[in-house]
């Protein structure tokens, strides 16, 4: 039985990986949308959705609005919330009637919530496991279809992959087949041999939705696919707007992956691909003002915040005549990872421990904020493929020139110039993110920064910053 799943997440790469993994593992069809309004539109025209997986923060609403809608209009749909902090979940009225079921026997399967409290759990794999459990449950309730599937012995050794995944590459790590009839597969792509997108497009035009690969190769295929996403960042034919959109998605994907799986070799590979792409755009486009405008989309706070920091650091470094690619790359890596353990935007937004936002926090959250530079720097330090200095930039990203920063309260002479660039860039991003971005705002910030950063190792980075916006 082909179970229909609707996945709502604003990050396209996360949607693609989810879809790939679920469709390869089970007999299901996954549709991805990025917002609540798109989800409701989709549900209005498709009555056969059995499961919804939704992020909590969507560009146009939070998931409780969707949950209320489902309970009223589509109560038969199983809802999986990925993910939310425990406190937020408890506080939201709409979730007070959440349909939990400890026995696991309810029909339709119960709703599920994934909490993001620890930051160390393998969230991505966990969600996939939960969805697989729900789909199996739905399929077991349909014995007729199960029996029918068992007869297809040949097909059982293969899994289906959405055909559009083959447009992302021109070589595949395994043989690829097309299905003709119930029990017949014909090979159309040879393992590791070049194929062209035109052939794939022709199949798409004929309404072929899936191709098949051997189950034994499925895991390698999924891994390869994730790697391939990084190659798009190197695509020189994309215009700046598209490239920045792709970078924002890739930044978010790397952060989500680092959060759910930890900072391993693969994450390092991904963040390196992201930052190389940033280095390329920064070096070719000196007009920082228009680059920033393209990035201020008010989508995901953490990925946009990181992307903006990476761009501003890169531009400041070039204006200080620090033209080495690895310098810009180091700051880009730090930009992606510096707040990666902070799963709540509210905590990531705190830049000063004397602010009211910090003072309002309970003990546990204050500790999370105070400890995050140490913790992330330590994790990054363990990773052998990481460039040097990245851990130091992360460790000092909340220090301030007057010594009032945290975690170490360093003076302006104890902070390296590389870290000073990062601190100024992050301060600037915090100033522009919640205000209307225009030249007046830049002038106002420049006056404040001249006062604040004209000391110690901050002096030269401050000059770089002023030059970036042609301010004398
Ligand atoms: Fe931070
Ligand atoms: Fe930050």
C-alpha cells in the first residue's frame, strides 16, 4: 500500500534527503512543501495524505495552527512534530489534546512529538525511524495489499527512488532500473557510467515518477546524494540570487546535520563546501550592500545570521588586504558552527549577558548560553579535518572590547584580530537583522562602532569594516 506523507519544512535540502530516505525504505510517496499555506492548499486537493511531518517554526506560522486545523478538518491524519522544545510544547494550548498512545496499537497511528532539548540526539534518523514505524502500522492494517506485495519477489530486492534525484548528477554509484509491469525491471543506467539528464527528462515527461536501485546499494546511494548536494554550491552558472538561496539552504542543512548527528567528517565536508562557495561569491562581488539585501529574507534566523556573518567577515578581511582563501574559509566555518548547539533561536539571539533577554532566562538556559562557546569550540577542536583557528574564533565570539564579554571576559589585546573581525561582523548582523536595512542604519551603526571598537586588536578590523561600506 502506497502511504502518502506530507513533509513541511522550509529547508529544501532537508526535504529532499527525507524524501529520498523514506521512499527508498518503504512503500510510500512523500510530498514536500515549505509553509503552512502550501500545506493547507495541498491538503485541500489531496484527500489521501495519511501522515504529516512538520517543523514547528514555518515561515508563515507555527505548527500549532496546523495541528488545530488538522484536528478539526482532517482528524484521520497522523501528525509528527519535528521538533520543538519541551517547554514550548507544554505552553501551547493547541497541543494540550495531543493524540498520544503508549500501546502503539491505535488506528490511525497516534501523533508523535520529537523534542529538541539535548541538541545531541540523532534527530534526523530518529524522525525517520518514527515515520517508518507509523507507515508499517498503516500497511499492516491492510493485509490484502501486503499479500499482493509479497508475490513481487523480484521487486522486493529493489527500492524506488524519486526520478528527480537523478537529475542532480550524471553518474550513479549503482545500476539503475526502470519498472515495466508488476515484476519486470530493465536496466537503464550502468553503475558508475555517465548518463545524461535529457534521457531522465524524457522519462519524467512520460510520467515515470520513480526509478529502482538494488536495496543492498541504497545506503551508499543516499550518502552519495548528500555529497552531491554540495557540488551544486560550486555551480558557476547560477546567478547570485540563486546561489545565495542555495547557500542559505546548505548552511541550514549543515547546521541541522551537525545538531542531529554531531560534528563528524561528513559535516566538515559539507561546511567546507558551503564556505568555499561563500569565498567564491565574496571574492567576485565587492558590493556588500546588495549582497546583504539578497540575504535578508527573514526566513530561518540561525542560517541567515550565519550566512550574513560569513559574508561580512569575508568582505572585511578583503578590505584589510587579508586575501588568503583559508582565512575567509575559517571565518565561514566558524559562522556556520558557532551557535550550532543552541537549538532555540531565542538563546542564539542573546549577545550580551547584561541584556534583559539574558537576565530573564532561568538557570538552565543561562547555563546553556554561557557554556555554548566552550562546548562547540571543544567539539570542533576534536575534529581532525577542521582548519586551525576555527575553535578559537568560536570560543571568543561573545567577547567584547571592554572585557565585559563571555565566557572568559578577555581584554581587547587578548583577542586575535581574526576573532575581532568575527565579533564586529556578528555585532553588525545583530544590529541589522531586526531593523530596516538602509544606508542611514549603516551610518548610525558605524558611529557606534567607532566608539566601541577603536581599541586594541579591534582597530584594524574596524578599519576593514568601515572600508566595506566606504565610510571614512
Ligand atoms: Fe553564540
Ligand atoms: Fe551567533
